[in-house]
């Protein structure tokens, strides 16, 4: 079955096509989710949301990119949306703590589940530190760094996924490396 035929099957809400979609993309989508949100339960929830979105929005797919690129775009957006919500909750908790209405929200152990194949670090503390540093990057840099270094996407694939030129992706990657270096230097200066 060609990709065009497969997409038409998905658009006609075929159970067989949806099952094939899950078989073909479930592990890849989950791997991308766990790259952005290294917490198993959250990554599973996001991956599930991705497939619901793909199934509900397949009629909007115009075929201007490969189906896989479109799915990765949805996945990346869902992950970033989740991170934004988490950060909003953290800011809200901080504001509550300074106004005296304390609702404890400890995020220090959030980035501790490192069972992702792309993260080949031997110890959880190092992994936690790395993900802490990645999470400090501006969103565009964090996205490019995660897709390239953790998820193994090429610059061309990233360019399609985030709708930016190849030179923009390269620039974002360069800046993310520089910023990570500074963040990690400061972290180790302050914590040793």
C-alpha cells in the first residue's frame, strides 16, 4: 500500500489503517515524547494524545510533507504544550509560596526516568543534570537540540518538523550547545 493509499484509508477511518499507524509509529512517537518529557507516564499520555490528534485531524493533512513529518510535528507540539503547562504550574506554585498560600510542588525528581535509548548515560544524577540543563534552554533551542541530539533527527528533518530554514536550525543548534555549556558550567560551579 502506498503512502497516499494509506492516508486515504486513515481518512476513511479504517480500523485496519489505524492499527497499521500504531504499529508503524507507536514506538517512534513514544521515543520522541520521552526525549522531551523523560517521565514514562507523562510520555505515554502525550503519545496517546498524539494518536488521537492524528486520527481526528488526518482529514486536514494536505500531503505537503511526508506523513511521518506531520506526525513528528504533532508530537513535538504536544510535548512543548505539555512542558509549557508544567512550567506555568511551577510559576504558579512559586507565586503561591511567596504569597503564603503554599501548595507544595517539588519538581526535582521529575526528570529521573531515563530509560530512553537515545540517552546513553550511565548514572541518573548525570541524566537528571543534563535534562535540567536542556530544560533551561529557550524553547526553540531546546526543541532543535532534543530532536537532533536525543532523538537522532537530521537537520533537514528538523527543518521540516518545526517549519524553519536549514540555516535557522543550524544556528539554533549552535546556540543551544553554547548555552548548554554555560548552564552546565554554572551548575557545576555552584554545586561542587
